């Protein structure tokens, strides 16, 4: 999915790294040690997960392996900012960069920088297409789309009319979500078993754009929609807002992805039907292990898969996503993904009867 914040570097105590990223004029956050690893991710515009889940989990995992490691963290709203952050990190001595690119080819300058400066580069979640990477750690993203589509097929009844909010098709994972969904939907469309009444690629993965598109879909289809495939929980928020305006919330299946706190609470409230749960703790731990190993010059990175990146053999790790709905929502608490206090707060508290 789309990725993002800013430039510069500030020294910080090892256990006091900010978990909120940087403001537009602030430097990335860092903390001291013998090896230096940089983490660059999107800002919260595309998804809250990068700062809420992935970075804290990565930081914790690195600390457990090497308490003295120096970490440099930043988030970006553009590829230009990401490159600036990577350059700053190299200047500060980073020998490994973990980056979640905004688009599949927009981070190629970072790959060029890494090769030129002899810095190891790990692509996290999103692929840098054609780059000679030292690692690629992601979930099976086609399966994400398959799980969302199959959930709709299994729960929307006979002959449903479906709307699809794919998200911007700007990264490898983004495209894979859509591809996976259509693997399930297309044969059923051809057989006349389902109707896709509306489909759009939501610009910039913005909640507001998803709301506008859902309003357009409902108008065009005269509110006759049985399910909306929203590619992530952020888009689902926009879908839900549009449904609420027509008193359709809770009456239309709404999918999501990322198991964000907001998304999970909407499931408890009955407004969102499911999310695709990706345990970012596992993903971030794998990235931490690989990053520390590369920084130390160790060969055991834990990346047991391989990806052919336009002829370049990249060590990789592909993780399995999981369907999550009201029936198994307790799993996120059991896994330590979120605390019960975080989940069962505000309006959702009254629905925490599990």
C-alpha cells in the first residue's frame, strides 16, 4: 500500500525513541549503538499501521537482538522525502535501510543510493521493482484480496451486487490486492452469479476519496448494494461514513485490511464486517532479524524464500494473512497485537462481550 514523512536526524536516548514519526520540518528520530539501521515508512495518510504497529514492533525487536543498536526512524509523504531521509541516514552512518516504498518504482533512487554507498536495503511490505535488494519481507498480498472477495461471496447471499474500492494502484502490493479479489470475483461474474455494480481505484488511499466514491456507487445503484470490498480499513472508514448517511451501515458487508484499532472497533459496532489481519509483529520481527544480521555481516537473515525481481534473485519472506471478523476478533488480543483496553474503549466498549 501507499507509503510516507521527513528529513534530518536527532540523537535520542535508546529507549526514548518517538513512536509518532516526524513533523514536516523535524529530523528523523535516532538512538545510539554500534550498528546503525534506518527505518523509513509512509506517514499515516495511507494507513495508520506504519506508525501505530510496524515501527514500534520493529524497534522492540531490534532492541531485543541488540540493545546497543542505533536506530534512525522517519516517515514520509513523498518519494522525494524518502530519498532525502535515506541520504540523511547514510550520512549518519546507517549500513542498513529498511524502507516501505510509496510506489513500486519511486524508491529506485534509494536502491541506487544503497548500492553506491554499499548499504544493505530491505523492502518492507512494498517491493521496489527491479532493484537489487538484500531482502523483501511482506505478506501474500494476492491472498489478501482473495480473502476479502471470498468473504463477500460466502456471506452476501445469492446474486449480490458488489462495489469495489481498490485503493490507488501505485505499488506491487496494491496491485496484488486487486488481482487477488478478481481471481475470486471474475469467474462468478462470468457465470452470472454476482454483479460488480461499481469499481474504482481510490486516489492516494484517502478515506475521504473512498467516501465520495461510495456515495457515487450508492447513487448509481440506487442503494442496491449488498457488499463493498474496501481494500483496507482506512478506505472502509470512508465507506462506512457514506453508508451511515443513508442509514445503510450494518446492512451492507464491508471488508477491510490491517486490523487497525478503528477498523476493529467498527467490527465490534457492526459497521465493518471483516478485516484481513496481518500480524505486523511477526513481519517487523523478521525485518529486525534480517536488518541486524546484515549490519553485522551475518549470513543468517531468516529470509528463507526467494523472489525474482525482474531477473534479480532477492532473499524474501512471505507471510500468510488471516480473515478476522466478530467471531474471532479476540485473536488480536491473544496475539498481543492490541490490548483489550485499547480495543474496548469509547463507543466500542459496550460491544466487548467476548
